[in-house]
């Protein structure tokens, strides 16, 4: 195992050269608890320094220590206590299993194991208690590590925003149009010729992902079983010419009647529990309500609260269901790397990495 | 009255220098039935040639005859049998009344009289029979002319697409996210600094307009009274960085159950009645169903059928209501000038302009 | 040889599925002299209908006759008297030679043979006389067909604009910043993540291409030898987020002194010779001077004259060299398919396709 | 005079609600030496809090202390030792004079006094010695304050980049194409309908501004007279759909021959003098040379070094003059508010604000 050059917890990043991988590198560069000890990339670039093989798309430069780090192949011998996986879903399944078998906690953005019954799908502010599935996973799979899944970027911001409403009024039905940023499809992603001055009405698989993950995230935990929440969700997912930041227009029908004023009060009153708010990457609040008429906007608002909160606006009655609102969130931070890091921080705070796995 | 230099019906265009006014000029330049005999503009440019006072934004040049035409003030002395009004709603109310009093048929894109009980709000393929309100209007207002209203650009394409479904299955509830093009707000409209790489979640008044007009357009005519259709519509209207072409994602609940296959059959089977299909500006069909997975797209599809049809795609089941689909339409053609001209053509075919008004 | 279904000259299009190939299909669909008898595409799609294998990016639909045409492999057995090659430079060299050996006239947009001494590089309005190189080519290469090259899209509009000035005043030095549209790099071309709200300062190889081709196109023909024009050209080539239409800012130093007024007079006086102006794809004039202060603009002006002219504006003195001006031209029409078709038309008018090759 | 709530030097910002004004507010919010004591805005919003009257376009929120500050009218009674003027050129002339008469040092981004013989036009790294003109100004104008001008945003980054080359080799001739960001024209600036997917070839007055200011900035100081540098500059200024960051392609002819390698060595060797490098807003170096082939790019590179440096790339020979290169710089930071603040810092370091004016 590679030694960490400090007392921090050694972590590795799989798929570190892509757009989300770069966010992991950026966000972990000066993390108070975690330290990157290895990064992996596609086979042909193995052995070359990270800086040479990465089309770095952030304004600030690559952190020096990572820039010089040679790209490695994704294998458990890399070491680390935690592995953040930004692998494509296709290749991720076997690799993530291998790491878990080797005793490493894999926090994965891939869809490879996301919906398995014993894999916790986590948004710390929403369903931290689902982490108990790790016990069942270790028991069933007989491995010392674990696989923890992050929702897809189209789900996280949405659920962060509506979870307080669900707790207060019970969401029964929800129709969402999700206007997703270009960075959500990775690099190179969409051709400029397709999307400049245009909207693409299809994001393959995304509608089903958001619908399924919503029911899982808001689902009930009994012992080590999560029962999907009994709610109907219908999503329209479109790609818009925005660099970063998803915008979602949402109509919701509740079990218990509520007015828009009630909903605003609940959203503005939403607070973090101390075990979350004390985490290094935590936003100051999960939901920011912006009362300006023409907000939130993805370019201006998705990055607020360091990109970790859901920004909600235009809360008003819906003539068909009960409530309409608009949510903006940062797909590469809250919806990807930042969300995964927050989950790792929560697990650390809960003692997951204290002893031997 | 200005003589028409031909046997065509003389028409005038109010607000001819704006983005929609330019579409009237372009579409009427070689119209087989109508001929522009006067154009009006803002007060300070009166008397100067159209070409000098207009920031022409079409690729093809200004038609020669119109280029040299002096801008006039909007007053009935301009003559013409028909007046197309592309005036802003604010100033339009009094002017349009004056024209109707003078015996001119005003086909208006403004919202000034759009929802008055005796003003027909017309989409020829959808509710041509509402034109009978003109009788009531003339009787009540005691004027020889008439005011006929066009729906707002966010309504027309949507209703053109869903009207066949309403006739077949009865729309009960509909939730729409309307992604509207920049040209919909006129020139100069939105600042490039606001909308480049961004989505603006608000279009003032547009949600209410689409909701109200939908109920009116699909309403029942009894005698000379239109009763609003008893359906619930909830709209989210956003501005996206697209030049021309609105894209709308729609979820619909029907009174009579239907499958997506039923809906596709209805949409593909939608045909124009001969009295519409014989009009010069008519599309070949009101709805084009595009089965490609990632269509329709506003930039590629809104201009099909000369911009006069609704292009529908992604017809599939909705987990909350019954059906989901996506509609693209051309906001400045079908949603504005082209739609108004089609209405004028229909009125002409029905003999409205045969005798003295 | 595939029979042409008419009396038109049978032509084939190599690389017909790409962005430029699509322009060939569109422009040739109703051509009065030429008729497409075969189209080729990448190996794996051979045999399937054109419509199924092409990501068609034009607003109007694929012409019916071509839509159903099966994609073929690029081999001389396809027949045709003329082959338009939209192949990538890499694969084009051998294939184009094979066609020429089989007696076919290849008009190529690829760079494969562009700078060979016996290959005419042609802009009909500029150097039609260079076509005489075909004699030398046939003699030297001992083939009955021919290869004729089109300049790269960054060169054609520029030289169309400045050639009248060169004839009048003798260009000695020229500095050009070429702002090139996304479609110039083919599909998918640049990632939307790179170019949205950005300018990319590099277009690999383009600066050298424009510099070399300029000297060749303006070169002197003696017998069957073209001597490069003795002028210095320096180009900065950048990619901008524009769909179609290159914009070039040009500073020129002349051998014979001239004022901006002289230059404007020359550009406005530029006329086509009758042998060009009678060709079906000819613009009405090679250069359109637009005196509006903020024109030409690529989106509004590149398509004027059916995309076949150079639009020039902002003609003014240069404090360093003699003259400054701005040129817009359509890179996929004049700079690619349209330019190649015009060359074929010229060759036909000169009798190249009258007898056996 | 309003008391500063700290020991910092009290400063005011004129025109604080615009896009550049917002940069002043952002950059001065936590400045170690200066503290905003008043902000001014257009007449009709006087008295209302800054946050209510400003269309704030920065991602981070308005600094609390400023958000609550009431907008004032621009009059010397506002106090402050330094006034940063982001006024439009039209209204600025008289107001800035009034402030100087009242003993205040006005550092102005307006063009009102920019080219007057006794007004120093300053880029600290380039011509700090021109500040001596203040003596002459005070003597001639008989006022205790001073007016110091900032170059226009199209000039600063360019001259920051080429000044080391001028010192080393003597610039004789320079041709520049300046691709300028939308924010350079203030809010609302260009209509989205004009500039989306387009390039506008005209920026009124900008070419002349850059040409004149270049000769002034590189001019020779003798006593208190600046003689314009004897060099020829020709500029093409275009607006491109980029939010922030100007990109300029530059061809230069030198008095003393130099190779691209010489030029790169000079640019990479350019260092700040200690009196500049110790200023709070100073970049770590004036010029950053980026050797990546496709850099600099305005969106990715203009913000490097906190937006205060010129980023240079593509340094290569020019076939017409001697050298070609590309420069990116941040128009609202280095080219506006950041540059003005750096000048104020330099003046403070030189003791301008030590005693009574």
C-alpha cells in the first residue's frame, strides 16, 4: 500500500482524468481529512504524469502534487482506504467489486451497483441511515470493503430540494423537466454542432434513473431493507447549452394538502443535523430559497454554497398538482464529486475508517 | 384608401419593423392573395423608408417593394381590408379598436383583446368555428370591422399538437415545460450577458397566458358563446439560448384511457380539412410525428413544413399522468405571423372579404 | 456503370454522409446538369440506405431519391463521369488516384493532392485558366480522368474577395485573422464543452494551408506551370462558436498605392465573365460590398447569394499596411460543396464531359 | 467626509451598479488597504440599498456591508481619498473634474480625460513613471486632487503582453485582431439575438482607442511630457459570444531582429519590479507564457493569476512582420477594476495618500 505522506486518510480516484475525475482532484487537493495517494486513467496513458494525460478544464491549475503523479491502472494494489470511482458504468462493475474484496470502501458515481439491494444509495442530508446496508452487504458478499453509490447528477439536486417537502407533506406524484448541463455527459460529450443554439430532448437512460433513484432515496429503511417510496415520478430529461448546472422545473402533488407558503416555510426552515453540518464539505444549509422572480439560473446559482446546496425558486401553486418550483444544482460538484466526498466524510465521522476495515 | 397595385386584397402591417413584423413582411411579400399597402412603425421613424428604420434580421434581403415604403402612423386612414397587428400589447388596445370601427378586420398578435368574450381566438386547424364570434362582436360593439386574436407563441404549437389527442381522448390535466426561444421576446429582448450558457426560469405572464388560452382554444362553442374547456393546465415557462423555435415537454392525463400507441396513431392520422389544406400558408399536415429518439430539436425541426406545423416526438407513457411527449414549433412563423396569415386566409376563403365589410 | 435515370451527367459523391457530403446531396438534388447516381460512406455502413446511416443536419429533409440510395464503397466501378470527393485527406489519396485512372474526373475537397504541380487548384472566378494543368496531369500521370482540387474553406472566400484587389493593385503583404465556424471541422468536430462561450486559437494546419493556397491561386500560369505569386501572407486561424460562416479580418499592403475609395470601387465593380455567370451555381457577383457599419456577420451574411459570394465590409485604411477589410463567406457552400460544383459546371461548360474522357 | 470604519483608506466607487462597478465592489470588499465608504448609481435609484438596485451578476453574493449601503449621487461630499470611476464616458468629464477639485484622486475607467496631456494613462508594470504627470496636472489645473486614467479594456492586456518585447526589440509595426467579450460593453450590452452563434465585426471607437493608447502607453517621458511612441498600430475589433476575457491575435514587426525563441525568452523572463510585486493585487508575473498548442483561450485562461496577468501563447514567426502571438486577458479585472485598483495601490505605495492631498 502506498503510504500517505501525512496523517490524512489515503484515498484513490478511479477515472481521474475525466470531467468528474478532475473535480475530485480539485476538491480533494487541500482536503482536511483525505489525501489522494493514487489516480488512475485509461490503459494507454498508464505511467505518464497526470498533467500530461489530462485535458484539464478547470480555471485554476492542476494541484502540483497531483500534476506529477503517474497515472496508474485501477487495481486494489493502489491502496487507500477509500476509492472514489468516476469510472464509466460499463467498466466499473468488476473493478469496484475487486476493490471492495480487498477491503477498500468504494464510493462510486458509476451506475454499476447503484440499485442493488445491499448497496446504499446515499445523499447524506436525505438518507444517511441507509448506510446501515453496508453491514448487510459485507455479510452477504463476504468482503471487508464496501460499495456505496452516489445518485446520478440529475437526481441529487432534485431530491436534496424536495426531501424536506416529502418529510413534511408526503410526495405522492411528481413531474420533472430536467434541463441538464453539457458537463453532465462527460468530455467530449455532445458535439458543438448539435447543441449550440439548440435543445436536445433526449438524455439516454436519465429519465428512468431519476425516477428509480427518487423512489429509492426517499424509501423506508426497515432493518437492512429499503422499501421504495410509493410515489409516482415522471421525468423529461433534456440537454441544454449550459456548461455546468442542472435546472429542473418540478410539479408536485402531496398526500397532505399544503399551500405554497407552507412549502416555502418548510424549505427555508430546512436545517442540517449537526453530524452533517460539521463535515468539511457540507453546505451551510441543504436548500437555499431564492425569492427573486427570475432565479435560480444554472450559470449564476448552481455554484452557490460551494456548489453543494440545492437552490430553489419560483415556488408557487400548480393548477394540476399542488406545487410548482424550480431547482438549480451543480451537477459536477453536488451531483458528482462533491456529493461523493460528503458521503465519505459522513462515513469517516461515523467511524467507518477508524480501525481495520 | 390606398389602392392596391394589383387585384390582391390590400393589407397593412402595424408594428412592421419588429421581429414579428419582419416575418409578416417576409411572408406577405409574394403572397398570392394579399398585398401589403402600408406599414407602420414607432412615431419617430414615421415618413422614412422601411429599409432605413428596420434592423432587418432575416438572411434574405428586404423585399424591394417594402424596402422603399415609407413608415406610416397606425391610423385607419392607411386603408386596407385586413390589418395584421404586431403591436405591443400596451399600445394596441385603442388602435385596434379604431381600425375595427373603421371597418377593417384586425388580426392581432397583441394580447390587448385576446380574452374578450366576443373576440375569436383562432388556430384554424383547431377551432375555425369560433370565427362565428365575429357576428356577436359586430353586433355588440356596433362596428363594421372586427378584431380576431392569435394565441401567444407559446400556446399555438402546443395546442396544434395536442388538439387531435383532446378530440380523441379528452385532455383532463396537462403539465407543460415550455422552453422558449429568444426571438419570442422581440428585439433586443434578452441581454446576451444574461442568457449565454444559461436558462432563465421566468417569462413574465407567459404561464398564465398559455394556461388560459388553452382552455379557451379547446373550449366549446354554443351559439356565439365559448365555454372554456374543463381541463387543468400547469405551465413552467423558461427562456433558453435558442434563436427560433419553442420546445415543450408535455405530460397529459386523459378522460378516456389510451396507450402511447393509440396516441401516435391519432397524431399520425391527424389530417387537415380541405378548407384548411387549400389555404396558401397551410402546412401539409398539422402535426408531424418524428420517431427519431432525439427529436424534435428546435433548431433543426421548428422550421419544417415552412414553419407551420407542430413537430412531435418522444411519445411515451407518463408514470404520473398518461402520456408524455415533446413538441417543437416555430414561434415567429406558426406562433405569430404565419398563424395570423393563415387565419386571414381562412377568413378570405369563407368569404369575409368578398363584399363591403 | 450505373445508368443515370435522365440525360443529366451522372456524378457520385465520396464521403456523402458527413457535413460537407450532405451539402453535396442537398445542392445536387435538383441540379439542372448533374445527377447523383451513387453515394459512398464509411465501410461499416455499406449497403444500408443513405437516410439510415446519415446524421442529417440540414433543416430541409433528405431528398427522397438519395434517402433510399444504398451507401456504396468508394471504387471506380460506381461509375459516374464526375466524382465529388468529400473524403478526409488521410484516406483520399489512393482512392482519388484510382478514380482518375478509371477515367473519372475527381473534384476533391481533400488536401490529398491539392498542392501537386499538375493538379489545378481552382476558384472559377479567380483562376479558371489553371484548368489547363489537366492536360499536363493526364500526360504525366498517363490517366484518362483527372484530379481537380478545391481550396480549403478558409481560403476560398478570402481569395474570392481579394482577387479583384490583387488584379488592380498587386497584393504584396497580407495579414489575416480567420474566425472559422464549427462546421468547418466536420461532425462531431469540436466538443461543446470546449467551444461554448469560448474561442479556440488553433486550427491545426489551417494557417499554412491558407498561406500556401493563396500564393498558388494568385500565381501566374505559364504554359502548364503555375508560379506562386510573390506575396507574403500571415494567418491567425481561430475557431469561434458559430455554426456556419467564416469571418476574416484582413490587412493588405499593395504594390501600387490605392485609397479605400479605390478599393471599394474595384470591389463593387467586380463582375463575373459570361462563362461563369451563366453557370447554374454562380452567384450574381463574386463580391458583395456591404456598407453597413456592423456587417458582414457570419450568421446573417454568409448565406447571401445562395452562399456563393464573398461578402465584404468595413473597408478602411490600415495604419500599418494599406487597407483593412472584413470578409464573410459560407464555409460549407462556397468553401466546399458549392465551390466544387461550380468548378464542375465550368468544366462542363468548357466541354470537358462532352465525349469519352 | 464619511469616516472610514477602520484604518483603511476610504474610497468611493462611482457607477457601482454596472458590470465593472460590481467588480470594484467584489475586489475591494476585503482589500487590505482600501475600504469602500460610498457607492453611487443612476439618479432614480439614489437612496435605495445597493443590493436592491443592482442586477448583481457575480456568482458569489454581494458583500454584506456593501449590500446595505444606500446608493448616493456622485458628488465630492461623499468623501474618500480615492474615487474609482466606472462612469460612462459621457457623464464622467464634469464629475471627475469636480472630484479632483475637491482634492480627491480619481482613478477613472472612463474615456473622459484619458488622452489629455497632463493626465497619466497608467499600467503599473508598463509605465509607472508616467504618474509624474500628476504634478503637472495639479500645477496646470490648480486642483489638489488628480485624475489618473486607465486604458480601455482592449488595450491593457495587449500592452501588458507586448511591453517586454517593445523594451527588448522595439516594436515598429503591430497588427491586432481583438476578439472582445460581451461584458466589455456593459449591461445589458449586446442583444442575445445579435450575438448568439455570431461575430459582430464592429466595436464603435475601440480600434482608434487601442491604437492611440498603445502609442501613449509605450511613449517616452521627458520631464512631464509624454511623447507618443513612433510605432504604427492597426486594430480590427470584433465582438464574440464569450462572457469574460478578450483574445487578441497579434503580428509584430520589430526594429531589432529577433527570433520567436528570443521573444519567448523575453516574455518568460519578464519580471515585476519589487515595488509592483509587493502590491496586494499584483499578479505574480505580468506575462504567463502557455506553451500548449491550443492556448490561451478566453474562458479558461483569462482568469489565471486572479485575472491580473496577460496569458500569451502560440508565439511563432510571422511571414509578413516578424512575430505572431495570441494574448488572453480578463477585461473586467485586469482591463478595468483590477487594473485601476493596482494603480491606486502603486500610488499608495509611492506615498500619494500619506498626508493631506
